C-alpha cells in the first residue's frame, strides 16, 4: 500500500479509538455527571480527529459545511475536560465554579467565524490553505483564510493553557486540603491530567507542522496518529476507572470527614 495513502488512513486510528471509547463508557453501569462529561469530551476530541481527516483527504473541496460543526465542537474539548476533572473532585476543593457562559465563548465565536468563512471563501480556497502546493498560488483571499485557520489553532492551544493553569491550582489545593488523606484516587486524577497534557502538546505540534508550516511527511503523520491513538486509549481507560472509583472514594472521604478536618489543623 502507498505510504501516503497509509498516512491518510492513519487518521482513522485516533478517531476509531475515540468512538470505541465513547461506546464503552456509555455501556458503563455508573451513570451521572462525570460519565456524561467524559463522553462529551471524547466526542469533542473525535470532532478534532475527523476534521483532520477531512482536511487530509480534501473532502472540504466537495462539502465544507461539516467543518462548521466540527471546529466549534473541538473547541469545547478544553472546557469539557476541565468540567470532567472537577466533577471527580470534592466540592470543597473545587470551590466557586466558573459560570458556564465563559466556557462556551470561544466555541461560539469559532462557530460564527466558521459560518462567515464558509460563506465568504470557496471550497477550493479553503483547501488551498492546507494544501502542499498552496504556497505557489497564494492570493489575498487565501492569505486571509490561512490567517483565520492559524488563529483558530492558536486560540485552541491558548484555551488549553488557561484550563491547565486552573487545574494546576485545583490539584495544589486538593493536596493541601486532604493532606495525609491524599490517596491513590487523587493521584490517578493527576495521572489522567498529565496524559491529557501530553496529548494536547502532541496535537499542537502536529497542527503547527502539518497544517500551519505544511510539513507534510507521511511518516510523521503516521507517527503522530499512532501516538494520538495510544494516548487517547490511556485517557479513556483512566477516565472510566475514575468514574467507577468516584462514588466509593467520596463515600470514604465523607465517612472520615472529621479526620480530614483534624489533619488540616
């Protein structure tokens, strides 16, 4: 099989892992907010992987409007992951919650920009901004389109940095609150967080190399997608285990609430 074709097909690896993970979590007997948020977060990641596949096979040359839905959906990945992690923590650790309106500002703005772009630019111009040969036929309109495209990826990464900062503060607070009662459940929450950090860093690296700098190497794309698939699988496994453990851990902490209070003094 042609290596270029294989690299294109490799986009199905993380997409398939995400889809299987969603079905697996929906089959989980533990229902509740944490499970729902984990599923929605994976749907958001799935939107990212499908959008990459659409760009790679240049499906947008025939139908652009799916991207109008997919781009805002993947913009929800950071707030959904943040909400999922906070749902695993005790309310006392989370404290005052962020108004949900702040979580959806960037996805809503990206949705509006995607609609405007779909109306202003032709399908061919959109393909030009991610095509290897586009540099030789740049026009003013494709330059604007490329600027919008780069800005979307940049704001997506900056959004993740903001949520990572918020989660760092929460984990530090959690260690201070639980003190000697900081157990394996809390440690595994941090492990889940670290895995997501690695995934976002690798996703950002691929965005910069492939879609911004147009460094289209089949071996690199294949390697990136394999890493996406592995890290996504680890996040799914870890996330599902934390959902299963949450009720037991919260019960145990509540039953020792007076001891937790005493340990802080």
